[in-house]
């Protein structure tokens, strides 16, 4: 529609309100916005750690997604590691721990030159391989560290360990074989 003004013809824009749907018929994605943690998170499997930057990247990714990072410390010469690593990876890829909140997983090549010079093994008290160690909110959860190769070869034990670690949701507690029951957790309301 055009209007005649003292400056000539001017196009007039008519703004009509868009029809709105009643709230009951709006798509659910537009009804609410939530920043809460998604309890059905997908597990993440990362490539093997061969340097300090990769390790820090994975711990930051797990912290930001509020999922524990499960690490399997291995070496190139460890025959037990070649049995345990595929089993743990298979369990994580198959979704064990996803209903509890999900986990991240990577192997750390303990004998890689950059890992050795960074003293990661000394920092986290890795004195045998294979070793399973969980990181939660960027911190090692040494109470849940598993060094017994017999337990690591036990599928049921690993499934329960992964589920317990996934229950933490980045809260630094509630995981490990004991289910997270500790003195501080019970003092402050966590069991």
C-alpha cells in the first residue's frame, strides 16, 4: 500500500501480529529453557592420550559436560592392557552408565614420551598398569582407583564401576565401588 505525502509516494508497511498458538499446542522445545543436567547423556570415547594438552582437554570437556572422565593407564608392552582396554571401551560404547548420567573415556599411554616427561603418572600415583582412574570436575578420584587386573577383566565389576562413576554428575562424590558413602558425604547429606 502506498501513501501520498509531501515527499512523494511512500510505501506503507502494515505490521500485523503473527497468530500465536495456545501454550498447549506449542512445540515442547519452545515451552521452557533449562540449564539442568540431562540425565540421559551420551558416553564419549576419546582418542588415546599421548601428551599433556590432550589430557587437559579431555578433563576440561568432562568437567564442562558434568560427566566423569574414566581413564585407563596403559603401556605399549602390557599384555593385560590389550585385554582390558577393548572391554572397557566396549562397555562405554554400548551405553553402560548413560542412564546414570554418562561418562567420558580415554586410555592414557603411560609410556608415551610426552606423558612420561610431564610426570602424569607420578602426579596421580600410577604405580602399576593397567590402572583405571576416574576424574571428576577435573580432580582425580583416587578412592575409586582400580589396579587389580582380575577385577578389570570381570565384566560385571566393570559395569558396576562405570555406573557408580557415572552417578557423580560432576559433583565429586557418589561414585566408586563403595557407592560414594564416605564421612564427608554423610555429614553434608550425600550418601
